[in-house]
C-alpha cells in the first residue's frame, strides 16, 4: 500500500461509473433534463435567426409566435438547468457517502497488516480531499458526456437538414472540440495529476506527523528546520499546481481558436452553397447561428481534458484502497465461541515468506491466568499477538481459541472473545463514563462500574471530585498514561462482558 498503481483514465472512469448503478434512474433523469436544457439554450439563439427571416418576410404573426416561444424556452431553460444540477449533485453526494463507507470498510479489512508503514496523513488525504474531488466526476462529467453525445446527434441532424455538407462540418467541429482536444490534452498532461495528488498526500502526511511529534520538535529545537521542510514541500506542490493551471489555460485557448475556425468554416461553406444555389438565405443564416450557439455541451468536455487529470488521480488513489486485497480474508458463517483458553500449535510464520520469525511455536494461555511472553527485541513476541488477533495467518500450524481454529471464526466473533490493549492508548474528550461506554453504547451504569472494578481503576475514579462524570480533556487532562491504559482496559473488558 506504499505505492500507487497506475491505471489508465479509462480504467479509472469505468470503475467509478460502476458505482453509479444504484443511482441509474436519477442519472437518466439528469441527462434528459440537461439535454432539453441545452437544446432550449441553443434554440433561443436560433429562434433569433428565424425572427430575422420573419421580418424579411414581413410575417408579424410568425414573429409573435417566435418571441413567445423564446420566452418560454428561457424560463424552461432555467428550470431544467436547476433540476439537472440538483439531480447531479444529489447523485454525487449520495455516492460520496457510499464511497466513504466502502473505503472505511476496506480499511477495516486491510488493517493493520496492509496499513503498517502507510502514512496516516496520506490516508486522511485520501479519505477527505481525494474522495471530495470525485464530486467533480459524478456531478460534472458523467451526465455532461452523455448530454454532449445526444446533443451532437440532434444538432448535426438539424444543421444537416439544410445541406449534408453543413451537417458534416458541424460533426467535425463537435468531435474536434469534444473528443480530440480532451484526449490530446489528457495524453500531453501525462502523470501531472497523479503527481499532484501524491505530493498533496505527502504534504498532509508531513503536517500530520509534525502535529503528532510537536512535543519532540519543541524538545529538540528543530521547529525552524521542520518549518523549512514544510515550506519546501508546499512550494513544490504550488509549482506543480501552477503547471496544471497553465496547461488548462492553454487548453482553453486552443479550444476557443478551434471553435472560431469552425464558425468561419461554416460561414464560408454555407456562403459557397448559397452562391451555387444549393441553399437559400435561411441555409446560410440558421446553420451558422446554430453552430455558434451550440458549443456549450462539447466545450464542457474540452475542459475535462485538464481538470479530470486531478480527479482521475484522486480516483486512482481511492481505488488503490478499494481494490487492495487484505492479508487475511474474512470467513463466512458464524461460530459461537467463548474464551476457554488460547493456544498455538507448531506455528511457523514469516512476514516476507522467506525468513521465519516464528518456527514451530507452541504457546498456551488458560482463562483467568496470566501468561507472559518474554524475549529479545525481534524474537517474535508481537508477531504471536498479531497471529492471535488474526491480523496475519500462520504459514503452518494452528492458532486455537476455545479449541477452534481461528481461521474458521468470523473476525467479529474473535473480537467478542478477547481484546488487545496496546501500549499506546487513547481517551476521548468527554467523561470517564462515556470513555468506558465507548465500547458498548447501550451499557448500563452497573456494567460500566463492573468493568472499571475489573480493570482496577474504580477506586481511583471514585476519588475524583465528579467520579465517573469527571470530564477528560482532549489531551487527556490530568489522567496519567497508566490511568489512560486502565480506562482502555475497562473499555475492552466491557466488550468482553457482551
């Protein structure tokens, strides 16, 4: 998980689109409303051309109908635009919630084995800003692409009804602006977006580590050095962002130049057809106005060539988590177990599958007893605990709980049977009672007291002015590290009382 897979934009896009299935109905509705809205916007301008023709024909009744139609389309355009954006953003925010739920679920499966060594700040960047960037894809990409395709077909048929050559020119214009330019820009930008998101994650990790290590930074007087390193990373990120914005600006300039070229080409071609008698004056006026007023949907696609690089890079990082395979696969079914002892039988294990950390280890722990595992650093003490918690699976041998192989027991059942309390404990802002009950939200006060007594911290809590209602500040307040560990043990014991 320390390296990011490089997926093509198409692969990222298809994977992200696959998540839209639950919202298909809303997506179709958004596409239809967006298509109708863009047609209204274009035909307001096109109706101006028909109004000019009516004036030339001195047909006042026809002119009144045209203006009434233009007014109606203007109002309808506003309503449809609002409805389309509402649907798109509803889809986007629903899917962002779904993706976050999937990511947290994936992290629970991957931890701790696949997350060891992974920068916590980088993970926070993925969970927050990277997922947030996917809103651009879901709200401003999927339906605009579908709208642009359908809109192109309709406008090419409309313009081509005056002369097939004009329809071909319109098609070439739409394809150039909406397909060729975005693909070219995407290819030329290379890994610019992925580099930016990776560096953004690195900066988040650096800031996160700096905040966690603030006491050590102050103790050793390395604040200025740390700040200089942070500024260096920020400048590097800013330079990368400036390159992306410059690239986006050139993309806009090229797009506008191409649009102007095809507008002039349409005017020239329709003028030549008029001179040759192939079309009337309306065959010049209406196609030119129609093309000039109809680039909105495809211009939106042209801008995607640069903006989507950042979004696809964010999607790529999210997919790294969603598609990562856990070291230990969850088992189906359910076995009810109680803690009647734990043991390892001829357990052999190696992290890299080459050099064993444990070799044919036999350990047993009876309920109600204290079993100490003693050894030098690197002897495998933590590894035994990791295997017991089934963070990893033994290469050979068995880990047994209640006489059952833990590889056949659901993770949820294992956590109910026993709990691990790490040296690094954490209490949350709130009361001591709330901190202990964090393990079991519906716990009664008697259960909380029983857990505290079992953890040997009840008498200390009762010596405090507010007892169990004593408020612990976010940094732990006056609670010592040892007392925090006892509160954490009480929390774990409350789980085991379920």
